[in-house]
């Protein structure tokens, strides 16, 4: 069984010889692990089952300040060196005409995908659209502002969300021309308890656009994956209804994994489950390995699970724990 076959079987709720897995790193964690293992090529040896692609260009406009394709400037002078914090609001008032949307970089998107497919190993290919709806709105307006506008300026929010959706639809149509397996949408909706914007606003402003984008992916015959940190359990029935196949990330601090597996495990594939919030940073390698195997045994029964840390591994995780997790996931010891 190939890695791609293993992933697709898991998504379709079929048992596999072992549970597929995928591990990503923040830059700090990557460097620490590389130095710990004294191996420049350690990442290629992990055995990841998913190749994640995304065209998200950033231009460094001054040291540690990066501008994205929408013109948003991200300040990475602080602790967060991977994303940063926003340095400017491009839509300072609730008027969508104050901002001119860019055209999707078709050449850049095609180059990223073609380069990957040319050299890709045996793995499933997920093409990502990050900041796909709510996050793009708040990155342009400010988090507090967009939440207030949902109550005070709903027409503006609808217009803004429609513009974001149309931009993404163009990207979907380009990406789905290639031999990829899944489109992965990134958009954080959850807090540690409940939704950031509440269910009413999610259903009014976000659901209709996600449904359109999911449907477009399905029209191309591909799978749909949704990333959201936090507690979005109240959305699972709706997400399944509008076509979601894979939910990532799946935080054990938030969800009762046994209960979620029993309730939704035959309709939704879960990707994640290995805690970057508590387990990986603070427990011993032995506990990490034991807990990883336990979660895989629960979630992997009958398919419907891709083992992974709940997020890109942060810089505070000891390399010994990363190695313990990898060895617990892999069918044979890797390091």
C-alpha cells in the first residue's frame, strides 16, 4: 500500500495496515531537531504521508517585516517568527471600495504545484488556501473591527466576504486542474471554548462562502479539508452537510476524542490529535510515545484518522519528544 493510498483509504473510512501520519514544524522546532539529530536531511526520513502545498508569497520589506500578497505587513520581530502580528490595517473603515483586491498570482500558483508534482514522492497532495475567509477579513480590517462590523455593518461584511470568496474560487479552479488529492482551507474559527464570532455570525457570514468553495472543489472531483484551531464542535454537523471530508486540527485539550470518534468517526476524518499545547512541550519522551500510540489506537479504528501534532510543532517542544512521537507513529523506528 502506498502512502497516498493509505491516506485516501483513511479519509474514506477504510482500515489500513497502519495509520497514516504527517508532521510539520515551525522554523525554530525544525532547527532544534536538525541540530539534535545532527542530520540536515532528517525531515525527508520522517515518512510523512501528505505533501502540503501553498502559494503564499511574503516579501521582506525591512528586517523581520513581511508583506503578503494582499499587502498586509506582518511584524516578526517578536516571539512568533513564522507568522507575526499585523502592522497595518488596509481597510480602516467599513467600506469595501477603500481596498483594491489583488489578482491571484496564477503563474506563481502553477509554478508551486508543477514543481512539487515533478519531484513529489509517494504521498497524497493537499493544496492549501490559508486565511481563506474570516482570517483574511480580520487581517485586512483588524480582529476587533471585523467582529464589531458583523453586528453593526453586516452589508459591508457580506461584501467583503464575497470578494474574498471570489478570489479563492479562482485559485481553486487553477489548483484543481492538477493531479492533487485535496484542497485544504485554513481559517481559525475556534477559541479554547466555542467560536470566536459565535454560531449566528458564523452561519450568516462564513458558512455560505465555505459551502460555495467546498462545492467547487467537489465539482472538480477532489476532497475538502478544513483547518481551524479551537473548539468548533458545534459546526461539525454543518461542515459534514456542506461537504467536508477532513477536519484539522484536532486538539485533545478541547475534544473528548473517544466521544468524537464514536459520534462523527464514520462521517469525518480527523487530522491531528497529538497535543502541542500540553503533551509535546511538557511530558517525558516515554509519556509522549505512550500517549501517541493510545490516541492512534482510538482514532484510527476503522479508518478516519491521520495522525499528527495538533499544529506545526512549536519551538518549545524538546527534540527528544519529537523523535519519540515520530517513532510511535511510524511502523518501524525512524531515529
